[in-house]
C-alpha cells in the first residue's frame, strides 16, 4: 500500500462521521470536526498526518510525538480514558473552536494549563517547558505542517465515493494478508534449512537479544498482523532458546493458525482430554495478544494457548486492522498494561 493511503482512509472516515453526526460541522476542518466527536481520535489523526510526512528533519517527529503523548495523557485523565465522555459534549472549550489552526493552539494551551495545575506531565516546572523540546511558539512545527497536509489531502479525498473506499479497505488488506500467508509458508523452509524470511526475523531477534543482554534490559517484541504469526513461528520452532521477556501480538491470526496446525511447532494431537490448549512458547515470559472485536483479521489467543493473555482495545476505526499502531491511546494503554504485575 502507498504511504499516503492510511492517512487518506482516516480522513475519509473522519469526514463521513462528521457529516452524519447530530450537529452541523464544517468538514473542511478535518481535525476540528473530528475533535467534536472525539478529542482522542483527533489527536490520533494529527499523529498519523505528521508521521506520514517524510519532508522533515528527524527531530521534528520526536517533537510531534511528545506533543501527542501529552495531549493523550490530558484526554485520558480528564475523561477517565473515555469512560466519562469525549468530544464537544465533554470538552466545553471545543465549542469555541472553528478552524484546525485554532484547534491546535487551543489544544496546546489546554494541555499546558492542565499540566501546570495538576502535577501531571513535564510542564509543571515552567509555563515555557514545552520549549525544551525545541517547539516554536509552543507547538511542534510538524504539527502545524500536519494540518496543512490534512487540508490538502481532504480536497483530494472528498470527491471519492465512500463505497469505493470501503471496498478498498476491506478487499486490499485481505488480499495482502492471503498473499503474505501463502508466500511465507511456501518459503518457510525447515529447521535444518530455514527460508529467507525466517532467517531474517531470527537474525533480528538474535541481534535484539544480544543488545538487551549487553544493556541489562528486558527483551520486548511487538508484532502486528502477519508479523505476529511469523514471530510466533520463529520463537516456538526456530529460536526456542532465545528468552523473550514480553511478546505483544496485535491484530494477529496466531490463534487461528494454531487451530489449523500451520506452525512448525504445532502438535496435531493437541487439544485433547489431557491438554485442552496448546502451550505458549516456553521461552516467552509474558504474552499479550491485543485485538479489536471489530477487526475481522484479529483472533483471540487465550482460548487456544495456555498462558496467552487477550487484551481488547477498541480502535474506533472503520477498518480496525490498521488502527492500532497509529493510535496514541493504544501506546499509552499498552505502556500502562505492561507495567502491571502479572
């Protein structure tokens, strides 16, 4: 898929939701219209628009990530992670915001003020603390550029029929997944002669394990979709001696593939009366499997594997499969979940 497609899809989705909402909104202002429905979703869209832009120096992306992370923390604390409400019905200041540029400025001010008043975040020490992240005028330059990209892409996407977009969301990822599945298993190889994909992933895991050992840090692997299936296959059969402290699979089909006995380590005699579930890889200390119930390509692992923990995360996206890793809220919730004792 092209680099702009996820962003274009997100814009089309946001426009459609804004147009069908109970209030009349200016859908020319993509961020503002989205924020009126969900502030967190607008933050996610801002992060996606900024990270999709390759025309900035490396430090600019870090500035944007810092800004979106603080905005997410503000949203999570204020709303109880959405439990108490969201959008303009909860954040009264949104009623006065009409344009995206104004939304960015107001969001920055609200977050900075919240940090100063509540001992949250890093803005407590000084009202100008944002500037320590090289932010001009308190806002990341990349955030401002992201608004311009959203505006430009909105013009190109607004005339596309929504039905065609929905067909593209559904058909292309499914086709790509099937292609990935067939390609991987056709070239997986054997334990004695592993294929190129297995060698590449196994090599990366070996390198990460060496680095973690040298630094005295835990070894954590996060894998999405088909990547999670490959990582499971490699860890359970090709690298059973590499200790993984935490494995996070996101939107994967590991549970389905085990039931189909597609993995090199799959035991066709399991499940049985004595072993109702397959064993999770013994070299994995903890395994979190994240899925959105509305993601048709995500399967639970806990009913199939002893030791797997299923964690439900609602992306809020029409095509949920691509909505996990671009969500600031996903990373925030995952960080907190990882910090909880097992």
